[in-house]
C-alpha cells in the first residue's frame, strides 16, 4: 500500500538493494561510463567520510535545500505569471508562458546548480511529461490526493545514488489557475482557448478542478553538492 511517505519501509529496502546491486555491478564492470560513475561515487564517499556524514544527514539536507529552491522557483514563476496577466490579460500571458517558462527554469537551474523542472501526466508542454524516474512518484502523489492523504515532499536516489531527486506536489490552488487550466466551457475563455490550441496542439492541461493534482516540482540535486553544503 502506498503511504504518504511513499512506501517508507519497502522503499528503504529497495534503496539498499539497489545500492548493493549497484556496488556489485561496479565490481564487475569496466565500461567507461561505470568508471566515471565510480570516481564520482568514491569522491563523494571520501568526502562524506572526512566530514563524518551519514546518509540520513545528506537526505535531510537535500530535503531542506530542495524545499527552499522549489519555494523560490514557485515564487519566481508566480510573480512573473501574475505580472504577465496584469499587463497583457490571460491570452497575452499564454505567449509569455510559452516563451519564458523554460528559460526561467534553466536560469534557476544554473543559479543553484540543480536541474529544476515541473512535470505532469497531463502536460501542456510535451517537454514537461514525466521521465521513468518521475512517473511512479507522480502516481503516488495522485493516489494520495484522491484518498485525501497529505502529500509530503520526497527524496529518492537515482542514477546510481549520485543524484537525489527532490519532488514536491503542485495542486490547483486557486481560480487563477483555472482560468488557463480549468473547464474549457466554464473557466477558459474562447479567445484564450484558441491561443492555447494554436501554441499547444497536444495540450492535456485542461479540465482541472480546485484541489486536483496539477503536477510536481522535480529537482535533480547532485549528492556532491549536498555534501559540500554540510
Ligand atoms: C495565463 C495562463 C496560465 C495560468 C493562469 C496558469 N498557467 Fe500553468 N501553464 C500555462 C502554460 C502556457 C503552460 C505551459 C508552459 C510551457 O510551455 O512550459 C503551463 C504549464 C504549467 C505546468 C507545467 C506542466 C505542463 O502542463 O506543461 C504546471 C505544473 C502549471 N502550469 C501549474 C499551474 C498552476 C498551479 C497555476 C495556478 C497557480 C497555473 N499553472 C496558472 C498557463 C497558465
């Protein structure tokens, strides 16, 4: 059963197992990709040892850092979006989102040294569809929302443990979101809908209601960068 912490015990077991399999794979592998990965692995492990850090401390720090980056990113997206709506109306703001959402995300990614994006099963921009690492987490968030379980941010090790994937659910929180993501007859005005259709012919991000899961923040945090912060 999926709990709000996304299978805490089973998840830990799987993590340990993945770790073991990964270490065994390293012992027997000799490809260049594995060698690079082993170098990173050893470097992080050595600096962890020098600083006497535990895995739990690293996960905790990644959680704190992920929370603060995603909050800052959310604020930046929202203030730019509100400004665009005030200046050009909702239809005008669609062009703003179309041209600026990705550049804002990549600017923030550069600033923090962490890959930052938003992802959704029902994406407006196909580039925001979930990866294989992200899909099961989105599934769990969706399950929680449907069963009135509070969603907590989550950290998961990916890419052999070199990357900590921080995620945080994004919920349709106000009427403001519905103007562009709500019901096509009730919430989204006709001129706006035309604009969305022309810019996003494969749009899936419509028909949402207040309280629905819209997607999630997804941050790829290098473990090395977290260790350096401690
Ligand atoms: C002015 C219209 C508009 C409003 C208002 C708006 N959005 Fe969006 N939203 C968009 C557009 C356009 C995109 C696609 C951006 C891109 O090309 O990456 C988008 C993308 C997203 C994405 C990324 C996933 C995807 O579908 O591509 C999320 C998550 C999201 N919006 C959540 C929200 C939430 C939550 C609110 C309310 C707080 C909101 N949006 C308000 C227009 C809007």
